[in-house]
């Protein structure tokens, strides 16, 4: 029988489910190679597994070994011997490049990053996957790496600005982490004109002896054309924007009406007054809520669009959603994870239409504790599409006109608000970290130019929905953990040992202490935030606390969520726009089905680890792309303000200068250390300040300063400031861009 083909393989059952004629699993191959104690050729491996008598088996093993080589699990030498990367003191990881020509290798298995000097980076681009060997420690104490092999190239196409000089042509990448210009031979220039934005196909990747070579495949347009910033960001970060032919064919088969036979399989909630509460400009509604009193506590329904019903595993649509990983939200455009027929249609919980959903039903005590919960499939009929502003007027401000407009919904909306206040108090008692950060929104003219940058007003209605989504996410994590299923958790670890040491030293200088000793918890951060509320330097301390924390990631290794103070947390509530949520829905549906009794879950821990890494990367890709586009827009916004004077706050202090965010317009620029005149300034990383050697004048994080705009570089997306009074170019004037400020004030007044 096939089951006994590799009886010692611990993952034989999983391989059997996936393949009709399974090979040894990757884990088993690595186990055998580790036991061998030396490199093994493909023939030796095939002989060990008794696969050398069958040409198809031998070829299939070769494909698997090449896949393992590509993934950095093994490496092949010039004599065709395979060795385990982990046994050869080699490190596999992804390259993180820097604009100044150096970089770091971020190990796949975690641990310290390896510094890659300019000589090593001559062959690499940001995002490449590579194998390096540990080459010692540099003068600054950093572990250095030396390139052994490039496993995977991240950039087949690069977007940038095309230049011609003295008969030579090259493209300077728009993404400044891509530090190498791309040479363009005469026959590969197409119709590009010097100064235009283009996309080149990289026909020769960088090597030790030559720079990358490319061919112009698309001319995007002139440098300052409206909308160019988003077109450049989309192409620079390789964001998929076209739907493949198989996806389009699949979409054509969907009907807007839900089949009656599917409704009969589900709990019918169409008479329950579930409502969606979102922003004014929201188009995809993936969550709806209902709340009522239940004994002395509450019953809360969190209904989430049932994306997993429509997006089946391994389908063309699933592969496309995985590739995208997340929807990307630019200031004036959205690149959805799912086609519009689903994201704004069948999976969007629009009012007055039937929709399939997966429901998390939670029962709370009077103190806000979760007494019990359950998940089930349902069909719903949203009774209203409400906005945060409307709900704030109804349940917080108690405006009679607003309450009258939705009088039939008010009993349960009031209960929603009462439950929120109890959960909010419980959150504070639990010690979840609640940083006060200003979010902004860009307002555009008809010509797609920035008219103003305004703060987003956050009401209790925003926090209310957030609190309920958190409760549902926690329930999903607890439920799946109890089922011992491999899923991707949303993990947010506490501060590293190094960052914690710097933080404590900073706090000691201010006479403050952070509890928790070597392993502080979020409640210790929360206690300190409460303690400093009335201090003049509260904003400074909050900023330093925030920067001491690590970035949240997706991983099957549950290490809890430090910021929210939960032992287990996952993402369940946004499957329209996040792939991890879709995976969680599939796991819940599997756990609730009869399938769980006699068949293992389709995804293994190794697969979930790969999912987690990919989804974390697509999330970062989306963040970087939107940040790049926004930085470009802000630079464009400031181009005609060179010489103007503004007030601002220091948002970052580095050895090369201070970054200042301007009041009211929320644009950031750099005051270079060389622009700080009449003294030499030294960087104090512990106290987050620059200090003058002679005058002892200091510039510290969150200090208020007055600056003058001296230079705007759209290519580098950089704005240079000088302190006001340091120099006075002709035409300098005190201004607050009156027209823009007036529009911003009107916007805020309307919000109030």
C-alpha cells in the first residue's frame, strides 16, 4: 500500500492527502540528510528512498530538491552535492536594502540580522532572497554576511525616471531602497524621453562585475503628471492590478441572488436588525453588528461577510487573493484583494439585500467578561448602512433629529454603546496600550492635486466597532487554539532586550520607571501612560514607548498580542480585504464540520508559516507603497512653498539631523545637522536629542520649532528645512497657506 511506502516519514499522511503518488516529505528528507552527516547527491538520496528504479520518481525528487533549494532549505555545491543550510553555518533570508548602498539580510528563521556592505549589495536588490555565510563582526559590532548564492530575484521590472546623458541612458529607481541604476542600451530605449517615468524589464540582474541592464517596456508619462505618484507606486512595488483570464471567467459565473438551497443550510438572521457602521467613503462592508440585553449582560452578534463560501481553496480566485494578500488603500484609489463583483457585491453586507455571513455570537457579563461564544453560518439582511458620524450623533450626542431618523434601531444601538463603555473600561483595566495618534486624510482638487491635509476625527463610534471586532478576533483565536488547528495568529511581541534597555535608560533620566523588570507587559506600559498624562513631555514619552515595540506579524507560532494584552489573537473580521482572515474562516468552517472527525485540516504548520510570512510581506508592501505615494503627493504640495515659514514639532532625531512635522498641514521634512549653525551637534540616542558641544543647545524629540522650507526634491521624495532665522532667502514670508487652512478649518467644523 502507498501508506507504507515511507513508514518512517512523520508527515506521510499529509503527503498522501496532497499527492496520488507521494514523495518523502521535505521534513523527512532534511531529517535523513542531517543523519547522514555529509552532503548527499540526488542519486544518493534516490537510492536511500528506493526511488532510483523509477524515472518518474527520480525526476519528481529532483523537482522537490530544487524547490527546497529555492526556498533556502538546502544548497547544492559545484559537485551536485546537497547540504542543509542550517548545518553549513549558512543563513537564508530576505535582503533589506538601504538607499546609501548597504543592506541587511533578515533571516527566515529569526535571530540577528546580518549586515551586508556595499560590496555585497553590488549583486543584490532590496527584496531578493539569498544565502549568506557569517563573515565576522565589523567595527561597529554588527554581524557581517558574505553572499553565497542568490535564491530568488525580487524585481523583474523596475519603475523609475529615465535619463540620457552623453549618449548613455539609465533609469534611477523610484523606490530608493533599489540603490542601483539600471543601464538601458540604445536598442532598448523605445520611445522614452529623458526625464519621463518609465518601467524597465531587467534583462540582466546585477552581478559582481556589472550593473543591472534593462529594456524600457512602458512609458508612464511625464514626471509631474496628475496621478503619476500612484501609478509609480503600483508598479514600483509590483502590486497586481489586472485580473487574470481564469479569474474573470470565474467572476462571470456568479449571480447576485443567493440560492434558496444555501439559505436553508444556515441560521436565518434576516429579521435581526443587524447594521453596518463604516466611514462615509467606504464601499465594501464586511462586518455588521447587533446587540441586546441578555440577563444582566449582553448578547452581541458580529456578522462577517462569508468570503470563504465564494473563494474556494486552490481556485484561480484563491491564488489571486493570496498573491495580493491585502487590499491597498491609496489616498484616492483602492486596489482590492478580491474582484469588485465580490468585494463591492456578493460579499459586501449592503442594506436591504440578503447576504451570506459567518457569525460570532458572544455573551457578555455585566462586567464585560465573555461568558460564552459560538460561531455559525448564517444569512442576514442588513437593516441600515450607518456612518460613524451618524452613530456618534445618535448614541453619543443624543441628537433628537438623528435618533428620530432611525428610531426603530435606537434600542439596540443604545445597547451597543452601553456594552462598548463596559468593554472600554475593561480594556483599560486589562492594560491594553492605547496610543493617541493623529491620522490624516488628503483632500484633492478636480485636477487630482492636494488641496489640504486634514486630521481624521475619531468618535466613540469608531472605537465601538474596533472593540467589537477585537472581541470577535479573540474568540476566533481561542476557539481554533482549543481545536489544535494550525492557523496564522496576529502576533505582536514585546520590546527586544536592546530596545528595553534603551527605554529604561531614557525613563531613568526623567525619573520614571517601567514595571515588569526584564519582561514588561502591556499593562505596565498602560500604567506608565496613565502616570504621565498631565506632564508637559507626555507626548515625548508616548512616542518613545511606541517606538520600543516590535512590528506585528502573521505566524502560526502563537506568542500573543502585546499591545492588546491577549494571550491569543488572530484576524477574523475582514476577509474581503485580508487573506489571513480568509484562512481563519476556512479553519473555523472545518472545525464546525463533520469533516473534522475523519480528515485532517488541509493546511499544515509549514504551510501556515509560509502563509504568515507571505501575508506579513504583502502587508508591508502595501504600507510602503501607500507611504511612497503619499510622500510624493506631500512633496508636490510643498513645491510652491519654498521660502515659507511654519511651526512644527520634532518627530524624529537622528545622527544626521531632526525630522519636523508641520502643524496643521502634517507634512514632514528634515533639518540636516549641517543646517544647525554656530555649533557642532552630537547625537544622544538615549535621550533622543542633538546637543551642541559649545552652547549645550539641544533639539529633542517632540520639541516645538519654527522652520523655513528651503528645498523640495520630488525624485527623492524629500523636503529640506532650516530653522527659521538660520538663513533668510529673498521672498521669505510667514504663512500658513491661508487658502488651504481655511478649507481644513471648514472640514473640521463640518465634522464637529
